[in-house]
C-alpha cells in the first residue's frame, strides 16, 4: 500500500468517526438541553400581553413566532426582512438536502428544486447582511459576542462552499449519496475525493457539534418560552 493510499484510508476513517461523533453530539446535546428546559420550574404566569386566552391560541402564537417573527417585525422591519429571508432560505436548503440522505427522495425535496437555485445565494447574502448589522450598528456591536460572530461565520462558510459545489466545482452526486447513506446505515464507505466537498462536509459537522451548545438553540427554545406559550387565562386563574 502506497503512502498516499494509507493516508487517505486514515483520513476516511477519521472523517467517518467525526461524522458519528457529530451526530451523537447533536442528538444527545439537543436532548440534554431540551430536557433541561422541561425540568426548569415554571415561573409565575408571565404571558406577554396581548395574549391568547386558551391553550390553542397560545399554540397558534408560538407557531406565528416560529414562522413569521411578528415581534421582530414590530421592533425592526429591516432586520425582520434579513432574518426571515435567512431562515426561509435555510429551510429550502435543508429540505433540498434530504435527497442526499433518503431513498426514495421525498416529494417535497423534489419540489424544492425549482427554488433551490436561488436559496443558496439568498442564504449567503442574508448571512452577510446579518453580519454587517452586527458590525455596523453601535447597539448590536456592543451586544454581540464571539459566539454571535462564530455562528454567522460558520453558516456563511457552509453557504459559500455549498454554492461553489453546486454551480462551479461540481462533485459526483452518486458518490456523495453513497457516502451519506453508508453513514446512516452503519456501513460507511470512503467519502468522495473532492477537497471542496470535504471542507463543506467538515464545516457542516462542526455546526452540528456546536449547535446544541450555542445561541442557535433558540430554534428549539422558542417552544419553551413561558412568556409566549402561556395563555392569559392562566394569569387570571392565578389571581383568583
């Protein structure tokens, strides 16, 4: 066995190991954090008014917070545009990426092919806009810390390498799908020998490891916010 072959086999094994570590870190980290939210004692009723008066109404309000960010729209419309486009493009990208991990490919992933062309660019531009706001506005610059910049830089690098792979430095998708399905079925194979794909994949693994322990967990924490998921009726009952 040549030195090059041996080094590639060693790198492939390390990448497979890192992949499983990232999956475990994501799943266990999310479970640990969300269970922590569930076990945290509920404070006195603190629903932000005007609030719905029923559990169903509170569920609708939380769904609205997840889908359209009404509070952010009222506070800062320019930021709302950038944040909403960022999250909408991310949803399209993640849905489209299901084709690499499933067989047969879900219909929703196929349907996204017509808009996926623009989602990558939109996601990257929105990430740049959010970074610009953090650096350009004194208020956000004062409030921002290293984790805020790290998350945006990581997401921007993933978007940039993904765009390059999609439109310029093409990778053989059959090899990509064989690699990802091999990981999911616990029968790993060597990854494609494509430097840009390997960089893109390692960045995605880094995001998976970082996600449960970062501010990005607001994606799950929003469902546990007592100011949003409580109906106002609870406050009235507590007063009585």
